[in-house]
């Protein structure tokens, strides 16, 4: 498990790289809103408005919610560093279809699929109720007893699907993504990002 120091180092490395970039270009490729002076930008992150500043490099939430953990601040910078402006392909693929997805499959299952099925599998309506609070919308018409599309970043979204199960079969679920996700996040970051909205909703349900 990564330590806080590891996430801080990851943040610092991404910050150093980002400082060499033109913020206006970065914002355009990432789908972010940039300030006229090119020294800051804003984007929506799981439904929360976030501001990224250049000097000093910072990631700040603009709502009344909790502080953003350093691991997530690093993830936001990784998104900005990697963003290439690719338009979504309009398809949904499994994590295994992402480059090196097979290698990170166990991490993905632990971080995303298992928590989704374990917590929401018996109560799919709860997923539908909480999804709007993490930037999600109902994906009615897609497979599953419940399906939502959660927008992590302007150009990265996940589809969370649930099958409630019955007396014969246990609950099942999956987390899908657009194939262009690898143009914005590393595969390791995809595994992290896919689980974040699930854990956020689990915390909300327990409040």
C-alpha cells in the first residue's frame, strides 16, 4: 500500500512536469476552464469544482466539502499531465481491455469491482440515489438492474453496472470506461480512479 510520502512524491513529480507546460494548452486538452492569465484552471472532479494553481502548484476544492487527500491531488495532476485532448470513442470497455489492464486486474477488482458489488449489490437503488453526489447520472437502458455514469474528470467517465442477483445467482457488477481513458490516465491511476466514486458513495451511505 502506498504511503502518504509516496503520494506526495507523486504529486511533486507531476507538479514539476506541469510547471513546464503552457497552462492554456493543458486546460484545452483536459477540458478545463482556464484563467485569462494562464496561471490557474478549474475543472469538475467527481462533481466537485476544483482549482489548480501554478505558483505555487496547488489543488484546492471550491465547494464546502472536505479537503482533497494528497493521493487524489496527485491523480488530478496526472490527468492534466497526460491529457492529450482525445475525443471519447463513445464505447464502453472493461478494465482488462485497457493497456496492461490484465497486469493490474487484481488491484482493479480490490479497489473497484469488489466494493461496488459487496456494498451496493443487494441495494442497487442506493447506487442510483447517491450517484448524483459524485458527478453521476442514471444510465437507464444499459445492461444491469442499475447503471450509472460517473464523470471523474471532464474527459474521463466510468459506467458502474449492477445485477442484484436472486436466489440462484449472487449479485454481480462491473466498471466500464471509454477506451480513450489511457490518453488521460495511466492504467494504475485508472484502477484508483474507478474505485474512488464507490468509496465516496459508501462513506455517504454510512453518514
